[in-house]
C-alpha cells in the first residue's frame, strides 16, 4: 500500500515540476523583445491566456486521474470483499453490490469536478 502512495506522490511531483518548467518556458518566451509594442501587448495577453488554459486542463486531468485511481482501488477492495461474502451467503448480494456502485461514484465525482473546472 505504501508503494502505491509513493508512486502517486512521485507522479504529482513530476506533474508539478513539469508545470513549473512549462510556466518558466512561457515566461522566457514572453520576455523576448518585440519590435512593435502593440504586438507585444497582444502576445503577452495570448500567452497569459494559454498559460491559464493549460493549467486548467492539467487540473482537470489530475481531478479525473486521481479520482479514477482512487475509485479503482476502492472497487478492487470492496468488490473482492463482496464476492467473498456472496460466495459464503448468496443472500448478501443485494446488500454488497450497492457498495461497489458507491465506490464507482468516486470516478463520476472526479469527472464532474473536471467538467466544472473546464467550463468555469
């Protein structure tokens, strides 16, 4: 279990470093001299918009990705326990399977959050 947590933490650190590197590269490009001031202002506005939209898409991807990873881990543990309980007593299927559906709902919440991040 600890290996999974460290793997997720390492992935998040890689995403953060990649985002900071992309942001620094965008700032380096925006610092380049431009002959016409109006063109420089338009370029700066476009680059700020691109940077904001890129961060928005990264945040949406992280929301969906982490929610799906967590949902998969939850479904794996709950599904195994539900199947084990149903193998001993078949009458428990009506009580055990809704919990699997609740665990799958984690992925839907992640998708909803990502959709709201992109739209708003």
